[in-house]
C-alpha cells in the first residue's frame, strides 16, 4: 500500500508514492514518542520556545521548495501558499512567545485557611502536558492545518509529543515539511521521536487507538471525524478527540446594509465564498438576504473564477452536489462563474431559495457543500430569520452585515447567532483567521466535537494540558511556577486574584 | 415504578416512595429548562450571584430537616452531614463570589494588526454558558455532590439550567433539598424551570440523550459512568460528559517517614481509609510501604470502627470483595476493625501483599473496592515503587509521606505520581477537599472521563462554558465584559497581557 500525490490541475500523479505506515511502525513511533515526551515535558518553557522558533526559521529557509511542492499537489496557488506557510511559521513563533510569557500554565495558589468549612490546606495548581498527541492533517491547509499546523504547534508548545497522520491529498508536501521539522528539532536538541508522520488510512485508525496516545486533534469532514471520534471514545480508556468538522457559516445581510452598499457586500461575498476554491471550513455558504441584493450577489459570483480542487473525490462530490441542486425544485441556480480549463476544476455557483422553502427543508439545505458554492435565502422580515437561526446546525462562524441604523437589530442577530456559532463577524467575512489569544475556531456540533475548545488561536493549547494540584508540599519541591517567590515572574491567581504575585 | 429510600442502619424502608419520572415528564422538564436558560443566561453575573447566596441561606435555614433526613437515609452521621451541608452552601457562596469578581469569563481582547501575516482584525473573546446541563447525583455525598452540589452550583453560576438525576440511595434527601432550592430560586426571581429533579434509572438514560441537554456531569461508578458516557457520545450530536468515576488513590510511605513516625502515619491512614465508611472517591485504598510499618497500620485499622454503608448493594459488594480477598492467595488479611450492630454494615479491613505479587497481578489488585478497606503493598527498594507507579490506573490523588531527609526521593515520587493523578498530597491524606481555585478533583481515565477538567473547585465552572469571539463589532454592541472601557472592571487578557485593562 502507498499514498500517491496528484496534480489537481492535470489529474496526473505527482511525485513518487509514499509508503503507507504499517501497524508495527505506528506502534514503534508511538512508543518512541512516549519516551520522548518524558524528556520534552521536563524542558523549561523558554527552551521549548527556542526550538519552536528554530523550526519556524528552518521552514522559512526552505519555503521555495515547500511552496512549490504544495502548489503542485494542491493547486492552491503560490500567493496563497506563501501566505499560508508564513502563517504557519508565525504560529510557531506565537506559541514560542506564549511560552516565554509563561502565564498560560494558569498557576493558581490558595493559602491555608483552617477555620473555614471545609478547611483549606495549601493548594497550588499548574497545567501539565498530557502525553503523545495524534494530529490528523487537513486537506485544505497543507501547511497551517497539517504537518506542523496549529494542532502540532500547540501540542509541541504544551510539552507533548506528536504523531501526525498525513492527509492523502498532499503526501509530498507532508514528507518535505516533516523532513524540515525533524531536522530542525534534531538541530535544536529535542529528544528523538518527539515528532513523526504516518501515512495511509489504516495508520490513522491504529493511531487513535494506541495506548500511548492521550488526545487527538482533527480537521476534516463530519464522516471521517465522526469515525475517529467514535474510535477514540470506544477505547478501554477513552481519550479526548478534538475534531473540527463541518460548518455552514451563515451570513445575515440586514435590510439597510443590503440597500446601502449592495455592490460592496456582493463583492466581498464572492471573494470570500470562492477563496481557495471554496475549500475553507469558514466558507460563507449560506446567506440570508433581502431579495433586492440577489442581483448584485449573482453578478459578483458570475465574475468570480474557480479553480482546480484539492483532489478528485472532492471535485466529484462538489460537482454532483451542484448538479443535484441545479435539478432540484427547492432552489434556483442564479449564477455560475468561470473556471480554468484544468482537470479537477470547480466553478463558483450561487443558488437561491425563499425562507419558507428553506425552513421546510432545513436538514437537506444545510448540508455543507465543500466548494465555491453559496445559497442565498431571501427573506422579507428579519424577525423570521432571527427565529430560524437557533435551528441551524452548529457552525464555526456567523456573520452580520448591518448599517449604522441597524445596530439594535444587529445586536439581536448576534444574540441568536451566538447560540450556534463560535465566532461572530460584523461587516466582514469569516474566511481568514488570526493568530491571537482572542481567536475562536470552534462551535457546537457538527462544527466541532467539543465547543468549549478551539483548534486555532492560543487557547488551542489547553486541549493538550491538564491540571495537577500540589497539596502542602515544601516550597523547594514545587515546580518553579508554583514556588512562593514566583521565580518565573508570571501572572498567577493567588487567593483568587490574578497578578504577578 | 418508584424509588424507595431505606435506612441503612435497619435495612427498613424510609419515607414514602418517590415516583419515577416518565419520559414525557423528562422531556417537559428539559424543554422548560431550555426556555429558562434563555433568560438566566442573560442575567448579569451579580444578579445570579445574589440568587446563589439566597439558595445557600435557605438551605442553611432548613439544615435540621435536611441533615436529619440525610442521616436517616445514608447513615453518614449528624456531624459529617452537618459539615457536608455547610460545605455545600459555602460552595454556592464561593461561586457567587467568583461571579462578582468576574474574571472567570476569561475576556481576551486583541487589537487590529493589519500588517502581520495573517492580518489580525479586532477580536474579543468571552465565555458563555452552554445550555441545559444534566447532573447525575452521587451516592456518597448526598449534599455536596448531589442535588445542589458542585456540578449544579457551578452550572447555575455559569448561567446554565440544570436537570438533576437523583441517586436512588437518598430520594427523600433529594426531594427535600430540591424543594428548598426550587423555592429559593423562585424567591430570588429566577425563571421557572431553571432547576428540576428527576427520579429513576430510565429518566437518567433519557436525560443524557435529550436534544436540549448540552453537557453532563456525573459522579459514581465506572460501570454506570461508562454507560452514560457512551450514550452521550453516541448521540447524533455528541455532548461532553464529565464523569468522575473510580480511583485507587495510591499512597507512598517513604522509608525514613515510616521509620520516624509510624504511629502518626498509621493513625492518619486508618482515619482516612475509614472516613465515611470508606465511601470516598479519594479513599487511600492502596499504600506502598516498608514492611516495618505494617504492624502499626494494622494496629490502627484494628482500632477503627466501620458503620452502615449507603445501600444494600454497596454493602454486599464490599463484603463479597473482602471475602474474596480473604480467601485469595495473593493477599493476606492483617487487620479487621470493629463494626456496630447495624444492618448494612461494613467493617474496616487491611490486607497486605508484596510488591512482586502486586506487580504480577496489577489489574486484579488495582480494582477499586468501595468501602473501608486498604491494601498495603510492602517494598524493599523505593526505586521499584517509582518504576511501578506509571503503570497504575489513572487516579484522583497520589500521596507521599516523607521525612525531611527524603526530599529528593519525594520529588522523584511526585514526578511519577503526576503521570497518573490530578492532586498530589505531601504528608497528608487525600480525603477531604477544599473549595478553591487551586483545587483539582480529576485525573486520567478511569478517575475521570476528561483529565483536563475538574468536578470540584472553581475551575469546574469551565465544563459549562464555551468561548465566543466578536470580530470587528462596534463597541456599544459588545457585551460589557468586552467593551473598551472595561465597565465591569475585570481582569482581562489584552494583547496577550493579563491586567485590569
């Protein structure tokens, strides 16, 4: 068995096949990772930070090769991939900064209080890494959500070891990225086995069930994610499985906004819905809008251009869904954009329907269609949209377009969207994420498997950490984060108060 | 179908049977809870705090009735139940204080930075409550881990609605507690349906699968917890199930400590292992000790007294496990304490074995035996204990007894214990918890279903919260926690830095 990369523009094989990882090899890599974890988890944060910076630098050093390989294998284009690799290396640097700042360990200290009920001994709590983390790469972000993307970066930062399951859509990119990462880790003195890549579907099935694996991160489809989630939960010792699955990302265009700036909104929509050939988890595929703006939206989509999709299966799935919708009585095709003459190409498409029809066919019309397609649901009364929103499936994002005259209505829309979405955007578009503490990339099922966590942004590190509390230990035996003198100078919660004490 | 309480001291029925809740009633209560959540989650933290304080006061007002009822039904005794009810009301007051302090919402603000890659828009993140929470009461803490215990208190504080599944061991206590809580909530103006209690096994099965239920908390056995955990995960829309299950709570008595203060340690052990007739999740049932201290441990256990256990099933299970161990070649019974002449009584027992035998029968000898029994595993070389610890099942606590001359060895023991335990105790005992930020009551499977969270202590509130991020919203439309001026005056993380800004 092997994994063969393809050039989506030609449909032809690209590069040599990469051999699938055997069960025995998966076991060996997990055991090496577990050994490595014991060392790496004992490193000082500052030392782990230095290694993350080094990995980032070495990836940047090899950017030309990496970007060319990824472009050949994904057809995402040099400009996008250049930005994406930079995002990936900046993400490693962000986590290095987080380690140096140090307060991410959430140190909490409570002093003894023998006279309250129940009496309180000296308690000191700090976060510690879980162990070996399994990371399942995404198809659509060969750098930022794959080999050394946000799951891997946050897990390594936390002090965990990582075994990455490569996505079949870009084995050569994965191999080259993995090579650079492994060399940089070795150069930085990280313990052997800290990071490994495995290939082939069966290897991923084995990985999530391996006794040494203590948590998993996943970005992909609902079907694939659910299968692995079920395996993680049916282990004799279940492990947390943090999956980012499917999302319809509703956008609500309020009446005055639609009237005031139809062209601007239409242009923004067409750009966002076709970005990366629509292969974004945050693709705004579902729009609620007054009928007046449909002409503008359709015009913008007609002028947009599609491109080769990531692989044949995705392209087939997109095209057959578009065909089925085009032949459906429930929706009307109102625009089709251009598409280059390439093998696995997807063209932009815009459909429309009414709020009544949408509401009567909610389940069918809220299935995610991965690709550059949108559905505009026209409404007359915004109140009807607000009433409908809580019935939509869980989603990563919800967007509102409003004019200054509609603040009250925008607020009420946010209240409803907040019930189903992890990030709310005002007069913007959901595609594109930021590297920040305040970033949230999560939402209720099926957007993710656990809405309390995020797969992008600094708080993503909390997926790989667990608290340990020291009760009445001599100060000198405590980890530095918890010692009285606060030798690391970090912000801690002491007797309930956050400060550098 | 109904649920009948019993007096464990006599084995006779106590009080009138409480009718089991039908599926239809469960559905109605969940729907009412969901309606109520929409209101309660919109209340200001300070107003929710006032209601929590009121509930605490009303429970204290009715303490005599509640404690008498619980004592009749659980045989835990008036002194222990008096403390436990006070712990329960102080827990409500602690969460009220946490709400008033306000920083628990983890507000994070990142200012726009258009020139970095990827560009960062204005992002503001805050935690919001999940919805209706299912709480499964524990048998062994009729107040502190039941109707209005730590799961319920933290969920109500978070802004969630709660449906409690009563434990069959104390239906009358549950009904009386529920009555006081409901009346106090009504008196405080909380919305109808915010809190409800259901009875009977089938009602609990229905509850965890109800579409309105968004998360569950559980304290109980591995078998019962696993069954509900599997139901939660096999829903069409899985929900997080935070279960606190079984725990062996290893204690390591280091050589010098055993030599220096055998009587003190033995007395502390016997007190801890028989507390509440051994019916504590943190019962120190497994001790690693030098052979020299076994006589002292046995002497202390002989002088201890058992009592009536919570219910007939638990008593039968305890007795049959003790019988099986007494007849086993693997361990030796070295002490049996006294027991009053009551119906479902459990007497203290101490067994011993060698490290070699223990290691060869690890799975069998690490099964939790819920009751006042301990197993001392004698060792000659502490290094062999340290090597064994990581092979023990996940546990809530790990304890070290050391003398001042053994700090280095104590530290190395802590490093090993930290791999399997959520709380490490030095020269103390694991029974007894504190109400604090730094409290951790969790650990790797099977101690809990998710080691990154806790079921006791302030951070338990994070099980019921999820982040929502506002991107580029006008300041006036943001929740107060996220507005520029910080009108609530809470500590926030702004551009990565924690401060009151």
